[in-house]
C-alpha cells in the first residue's frame, strides 16, 4: 500500500484544515523561498519517508500543500512544513503556521487525550529527560547521585527588622539545606494565606542555581513537590531562548518540552494557576526599554524570546501561573521592575558538611577523597571558596589530576580568578610537552571566541564556529565545552557552550592579556571596549570586568606568562587603572532638608526607603571595589583609590562578601580617604523575631546598668566587624567615616567603639539620622573618650528625644583630641544642657567648636551657654540665638 494512502483515510475535516493552512503558508513565500523549500523538503527522506523529487520539482504552493497532507497526514505534515520552513530561512512564516495550527486544530491527533492522562505521560517524559545531567567534563551522571544539597535562605522582610528594637541585634538567618521540604516551602503562603506566585532564587555565578532548578523539576515529576499545586512544570533556559532566531510563541516553548506535538495545550492553558514555569538565568534578559519593552500577552502570539519571557516575568502573560526564577545575585535589582511581588531566596552554596560530601561523591575513592579534602580544609582561603559548586568542581578536578600524576598539592588561591586560572594551568600542564604549543594556541582561540560571545551576549556556539577555528574535537573543546544536542523532526541541532557561563566570562577576560604587545584590539574589540561597555554596573559585562582585574595582579600576570609562554603587556593594567581613576565619585549622596523638619521626617523617610529598597540597583562604587578586591594587590588598590577621595555606598544591603570586599579596600585606602554609608542595611539576614520577656525589654532600655554593659560584651560580632577591624590596620589611612540614615544595632556600635580606640588616622566621625539605642550611644561615647582615639570632629544627628546624649557629655572631659562636636538638629533637654555647660568650663575639656544649629533651646539654656562663652571666649558655640553667631553655613550635616 502507498504510504500516502493511510494517513488521510480517517482525517476528515482536519485534513482539509491542514491543507488550507499549508497552502496559505506556502503562498506567503517568494519564488526563491519556495524553491529553497522544495529542495529542503527533498532532504527529509533519511528515514525512507521522503516525498519523491519527481512530485516536488515543479509543484506550486497548492500542489505542495496537497502532496504534504496526502503523504504525511494532517498534523505530521504541518510539523514537517514548519521545520522545513525554518531550514529554508522562512522563520516568520513557520511561526505564523504554528500559531494558526494551534488556533485551528489545537490539540493535534490525540485531541481526545485528557489533561490528567497526559500529565502522567509528561511526568514520565520529564523523569527520563532529566534523570541524568552532564558533568562539566561531558560525563553523564544521575541527577540524584550528583546533586549535593545547597544552603537556601529565604529573604527576611524589612518589617521584621522594624519589629526588632534598635538595640536588638537580630540573629543570623539559618539557611536551610535544599531538600524536598525546603523546596516545598518556596511557594508556601504567608500568615494571611497569600501564596507567592513568583519566587526568585538568587546567588553568584556557579553557585548551583541551575542544578537546583533542574532538581526541583525532577522532584516535581517524581511526585515529591507541589503535587496539590502544579499539573505541569516547564524548564525555560533564558539564555538559549534569547539566542534563538525568529519568533516563537509560549505554546511553541511548551510543545518543545513535551514528548510529542499532541499535548493538550489549550486545556493546559485553561488552568494557568496549575502551571509552573522555571525561568533559568532571567538576568540575561535585556533591560527594559526599546522595541522589546512591550511584553507578550497572548500565549499563541509568535514573538521574540525577550517579549515572551518578559510577559511571563511581569505577569502580562498567564498572570496566575507560578514562576520560579533564577538570577545572579549581582543583578536582582535589574529584574525588580519586571516582577510582581516576588518572594526571594538566596542560594548560598555548600555548607562545610556538604563540601565534604561533594568531595567524596566526586572522587569515589575514599582514601583520595579524604586526602584532597584534608588538604583543602587546611587551606582556609581555598576551603572558603569551595562553597560555590562550580569552584568546588574545579578544585576537585585539579586535585584529582595532581593526585593522578603523584604531584604535590601545595598550591593556594585567594580569589575565584586564581582558582579558574589554576584550572586552565592544569589543562596546559597535563598536555605532553610536544603538544603544548598547539594547546596554548588553541586556548588563545578559545579565549577570543569567549570574548566575542560575551560582548554579543551569546552563550551557545555552532559546530561550524569551532570547525573554523580548528577547535572541534581538540583537547580544549573536550575540556572547556559541553555539547548540547536538541532533537528535531528533520535533524539534530548541535551546539556547544562553555562549562559554565562564568567560565566563559573568565576566558573572555583572559583574552585581553593574551593579546600581542602593541596590538590595540582584535575583531572582538580591545580592553577599552569592555570597560566602556561596562558603564552600567549591572550589564552583562560585570563579571568579565571583575575577572580582568583579578588577572592584573603581578602574581597572576606572572602565572599567565609562565603557562602560556608569552610576555604579558602592562598596557592593559594601566588602562584599567585609568578607567577606575576616571570614575570620580559615583555614589553621590542625596540631599535632604536641613533642620528640625528633616529630622522629624527621618523615620518616615526610612520606611519609604525600605519599601523602595527592593528595586534599587546596587551601588556602582561597590562594583568598583569588587574589581579592586579581585586583584589582591595592595599597591594597585591604593593607587586606584588615590583618585577617589570619597567612597559613597548608598542603599546597599550588605552581604558578608560585600563587607569582606569593602574591608579589604579600606585596609588599602590612601591618606585622606573618606567612607560614607548612606541608607544601607548593616545587619545580616535574620531568621525570625525572638519573643522577648518584659524583663529583658526593660533591661535593654536601661543603657547605663551594669547588666546592660555585660550583655553588650556578650553580643556576637556584627556584620561590619571586619570593616571596623580593617580601620585599625596600620596601613589603613581612612580619615573620615559617615553613617547616614542607617540602623545601628548595639553590636555595630560596640564594634565601632572598639575600632575608635585603635584606628590610627580616623579624625572625623559622623552619625547622621541613624537609629541607635541608648546603649549604643553609651558604647560609642566610651570609644571616643579613649586616650588613643584620634577623632577630632564628631557629628551626631538624632530624631526625637535621646537620653543617650547624656553619655556624650562626660566624654568631652576625657577625650584629648576631640575639638569639634556637632549636635545640630538634636533635641537637648534642659538638664543635659546644664550638664554640658558645666563640663565645657572644666580645664580638661579641649573642645573648640560646639555646633547647635536647628536645636530648640529654652531661655535658661541660652543663658547658661552665654555664661560658658564669657568664661571661655575662645570656644565657638554656633547657635542663631546667641549674640554674634548667626546660623552657620551648610556643612556636611546638611548634605545627608
């Protein structure tokens, strides 16, 4: 029987509709396109089911439509035509055909299949498809065997910190290990029963977000997750979808995930609240604005990947569907304008316990695993870096090679850059001496390809690109690339991508140092292209820029020269230095109204800032500091900061890594450096509010009691403890510190107080519009009164009555260096003014200037101050009501 007879015998009306759709699509083609379509259609017959060329050679659009429908049957004919149109470079027509097919025919040949029946089939398909994952060395392993649990911490609410008193240091939030229970909690409702529709998993590059997302999909299919909530879950890799040319609808993306084209898509979409979309790498989406700004709203509309994914993110498309979004920690602010009430969780990588588990899983051999793990654990810096799964994999890979060759493991690394470079060096050193020049040349080509991809926002590369560079099947291809095969109706599509996107960014940075001396750039552009392109701190070039700085240290440049056998030009380093010094002082501070009104509105402003905090872009100055930190070269950092006299970090929610970066740069700062932290969150993420007894609350309010002093000493180190320790380093030349519109828990005040006693060059301290307790003021006063304290100018502005100001007064007779005290805007009760005037007249008080601008004083207090002026005529007391001293000009206190 002829193959063309069987399919149409039971087609009925569907056959006629399919033929009509095929004819309409083919009539939209130009003569050249139709000719290409016929030739491409001839190649379909690799399985013996191709239409004979004699029937195709002279067929017009109507004849071709008839031939296709007769030969393949209605639905398969439409699918073959769509694939062939794409191969014939008629992607728009292919997308229109698919859209019309879904509108007219909907469910395909298995229209009778119910959603409940298909759900079982789809789960089985997901389990088969995702049961194994590719190792970064292309080895395939079971996901259940390779997946090592990560720490995931839900983001704390700002309101929770508000509930804690200003004196209460919240406990660090306990991150949960990523087991089924933790994954189930991600979409759990709050106390009011409201369930989040969007959950964001954020974390740095290589931390394991993609693996966690795939494990969530696998566990759902295995019946362990979201059984009462989700009927279908779809994994959408944003980077791949953005790179695909042509237009595709959401239904196209859904069908690509299904085991066949007969999925009941319309019934699925009829209950969007039962759908989960996992958007992996959403930070790769382009910024809002331009032609792609309008999100897609119709699941059947063929549009660019950016519009379809953007529609899902901002709920313009299927607003009641569940979204699980992964994004790099550096870029969540960029997504905030798109997301609707997201619930965020931070992926923190491996715990120390899980690092050990990973080592044992990786090595298999218990003796070797123990030896490698013991070596890494003894190297404190390297062990700390292994919380990132990708870094842990690189370390294990390098150590495995060293153990195989019987070599010493005494290599150390301090930054992610140095660990990645260690991996590249291991590939070079493992090559036979005769092959090493060729491998070095291949690595140079690979780095240039990585650079082109980064600058063009491309993470996937075709086989042809590797063949042109003669890299296909080379050592570097097998070591640095993973191969991806996408099954298609007509042919398998093969692409390559780097082991990890962060590694592509590292190799891109490395390419700039491998350029020949005197070469200003390549087809991918010189280092100036990278740095100019990184004018926006959260562009796709951020991590590449950090890696570039990490490679600029003398030690790393020496490593590159040794491993690649070439000279490394100092030109790139000097250009990077000029770029940093040309940034000026990016983090400008906001102006607020001077005086009492500004102080009265402080708490209201802080509440507004907390609400807006989620949408803020992290500070550009902080990104510059990350670049400098990656160098780990003190002299370079000090030279770079010499042209940035003021570092202003605004609205930064400090992580421990942020503090480590800031601390290192402060330790290296040159003379005259000023640091301003404005509207920053200075506490670590917290777990939940601890219920405190009435007795403990009363005790916390009695700042002068001995029990309060004892409890202050028992406070754990604050988040800023490393920063304050850096200020005491003999090489630190920080001269001015300003904390403005921040909340200062007691632990922060205690650690700052201790730093004041030893900071060698800190001469100016400003605490403006902060929330701090009476106990906190007492501890700061004790630090200022210490004989070794170098602070000469102290500015403090507080809202509302503060009994803690009484502790500043005795400090004036103890401090040998304090010459200026600025209490502008504070509320000073009459008894404190009386006490202040008595101390000012003591011989041991060395104060020269007292500023009381915008301070409301009673007539009695004014008389007491006039008496002080008569007794000490050289003491300047600035207040508008005092004779001869009008309102002083605006100073630093009015800037913030």
